[in-house]
């Protein structure tokens, strides 16, 4: 039994996996935010025939900057990072199992929790605090940016003549129209983030489940320990 476990541990630590390039995954996550921001820039400079105010463009740029920072904490990027460093993960899991071996009768297994090891390891892959607020942060910033843009372009309506008042109203409507682009951009990024987040987490869960099945014979279960002592 000891020889079987040593062989399983050796296979666990020495198994080779294909390295993945996560730069492509990062570019894929920021592709739509980049294209959408470029679209608004082209509208601002007059290449495309729709008006974008400078305030709205700056606020959209701030949301885009946050998206670039948050992209590395998305589930899709985390799943790629895990697959890229699966060999290192297996080596650490081998060491974790070896440090917590316990003999019951003729069997030797690890008296540790596989789930606890996965939780600790996943926290090193990405920042869960960033990941948890990503979906709600972008639309919130978009709505806030819309109100800021409206406030900055709001006329004072102090005109005394009808012509000047009509001009102020046209400025207001123009500012409101372009201000809503900020909210649209924030909501778009939120949907994009959620799609890759859920898909990445699904891939990560599948990979972890495969490793769990490989190593299930190396861990004592609660039922096995209770049965052995009874």
C-alpha cells in the first residue's frame, strides 16, 4: 500500500502539462472594451458621424483604465494561469500531501483537506476582492459618470431672450445625449466581464475536479477515519 501511494505521489509531481500563453487570453478579455473606446474616440474626432463630448470621453477612458487593471483578476485569465502553472500546482500538492501523512492500520494517507489547499492556492492566482466587485463596478461607474457629465455640461438657464434660451436647451439635450454613452459603456463592460468570469470559473472547476479524482485515494475521508477508529 505504501509503494502504491509513493508511485501515485511521484506521478502527481512529475506529470507534464502543456504550457498556455495567457497574454492572448488577456487581449481577448480587453478586446471589446478597447474597440468600444476606440469607437467613441472616432466619434469625438469626427471620423464617425455622432457627437461625443470631451467630458464623456474622459470618463469612459477612466472606466477603460479600470477594465485594463481588473482583466488579470477575471475568471478566464485565472483559469488560464492555473493551466499554465499546473506542474507547479501538482508539485505543491505533492508536498502538501507528504507533510500531512497519517497511518491507520496498514494504510497511509494524508490527513488534510484537499478543499482547503485549493482555497489557499486560488487566492494566490487572483484577487477575489477585485473579482467579486467587477460585475457591479463598471455599471456603477457608468451611471456615476453619466451624472457627472450632465452636471458639467448643464447650462445655467440665465438667458433673458427666447433665442438664447433655446440655445441653452439644445446644449442641455446634447450634453444629456452624450452623457448616456458613459452608462452604455459601463453596462457593456459589465456583461463582457460576467461572460468571461463565469466561463473561466467553469473551466477552473473542471480542472480541479479532474485533479480531485486523481488524488482522492491519497486523502483520508471523515468516514474512513471514523470507521477505522470504531
